[in-house]
C-alpha cells in the first residue's frame, strides 16, 4: 500500500473539513468503521469525505459530532461547506450533480423541461437564454460545455440505472426549432437504443394534475440514504426524510404505471423526431 496522501486543508472548505475530520478521528483512536457505525453511511463514504472528495451531509455531521464528542463542530461547518464554491452548477444544484456520479439508480419525472442529463447543446442554450438573458455569448458557451459533461455519466455501461418519464407535451410543444428538437429527441432515443436509459412518455391526456407543478428526481445509492429533489427555474429543494421520499417514490410508481411502455415511448420519440424533420408534426 502506498503512502497516504495528506490533504491541503487550505485548498477549500471541504478540504479543511475533511482534514479536520481525519485528525479528530485518529486522535480519538477510532477506525472509519467505528465512526460510521450506527449511521446510514458506509466506510468508503466517510473515507471520501476525509479526502475532500465528498461534502458531508448534515445528518452524518450530527452523527460524527456525537461519536467524536466534537460539540457540534461538524454540523456548524456544514453551512460553510454548502456555501463553498460550487463550480459550474448553481449552489442549490451542486450537491445533486455530485450525487449523480455515485447513484446506483436515478428516476426522473419531467413535466416542464427535458432533464439535464439528456440535454444536447442547443437545448442547454435555449434554457440559458430564457433564464439568464443577459449572459454574454462567451458565458453561455462556457456553461453549455460544462453542463454537457453531466451527460458523460452514461459513458459507463453499467451505472447509473436511469429511468425517465417525459410528459408528452415536451415532445409535442418543442423548446427548439424543428431540426434542433429532432436532434434532441434522437439523442434520447440513441441512449435508449444503447440500453443506457429507460424512457417512458406519459400521454398528455392522463390525469397528472398533482404532479404538474414540479419535476421529481429520485436517487438511490449503495451506502447512503435515498433522496428526492425538485426544482423551479431559480431554486431547488433536496429532501432526504425517508418517509417523504417513500411517498414520492409511490407517486413516481403511479406515473410509471400510467405511462406508455418503454418500447412504445421509444417509437414515439423516433416518430416525433421524424415528423419534426419533415415538418409534419401535429
């Protein structure tokens, strides 16, 4: 085994946090396993926090404070970590993007926009122009290239398992000009043909009023609790209360049952793309 690499605690707030965690744990003479015992989290999860590769969730911070007798230190630091620089994503979405890379399963219900993991460049540009109309061309292009990187998640042939339910209006009332929208639908169909995603289309006339106001993203992991995320144009909400997550999971299952089969949905995606190219979309 190679020598352990020390973390530079001055590099970022998460780095400081991780270095402090390891110092306090080792001072207490505890192993990673002993610290996570009694929590929902695994050894590898805590190890990655110590190496500044993950941010610590608040519930785990409270657990660590109790185990290490840290008098609330790590829970207090959570606010600093949440406010640390987030990179290419909005602060409210950065933890979600981070979790996508670790998820075993991702399930999404999309009622207003095609989900970000499935975006093509033109679709991203259209969203940015609508939500941040004063961005310069250079700023827009930088955001586009960075956001496209999220889709590389599907380069892995196995993880995550990804299910998405698209409201039919996303296909029939496109955000883009016909040829660009056809390419967007082709991209989704291609991922489905490669068996990297399972898309389903919910017909426009199916009663979904309780779910029309918000999107739903559910994520499930190997060694951490599941959570639900929903968002609007300028905000997002992450919920990890297991009782609430289970309610949304049941709601999602009802939507999935009402949607077209994956094959029928793929056929609709491809036929709609063809109609867009031919100018025959009705």
